[in-house]
C-alpha cells in the first residue's frame, strides 16, 4: 500500500531554472526515475515530494542538478 508521502523539499521558487532546458511551474507533471524498489519511475508534480512511503520501504529524492537527472532511491525497511 502506498501512502501520500512527505511534502516537497523546496518551494518552486527555490530552484534556479536559468540553465534548465525548460521551465517548470508548480503543479507541472514530471516523470522521475527510480533506482531499485518496486517502481521504475514515478509521476510526480513539481516540486516533487522528498520522501514517498512504498510497501517495504521509502523512496528518497535526489534533486541535485537539472530535473532530467533527478531520481528516487529506494531504501528498504529494516
């Protein structure tokens, strides 16, 4: 069972979009790749959630760099 997860790490205005190929506005949909876990990608809204609880663990966002490099890493529950 999937929960709603946490809130975004930053507000939309925090991100410096000057070097991005395209600008994102609050609420824009984006696919974010997942490293391991039950999903290969997730459909999120900008700005994406920092953590997402998923059966058996939690996805944690790495949002360093431009959005096409962002990804979630799955941390299995102990």
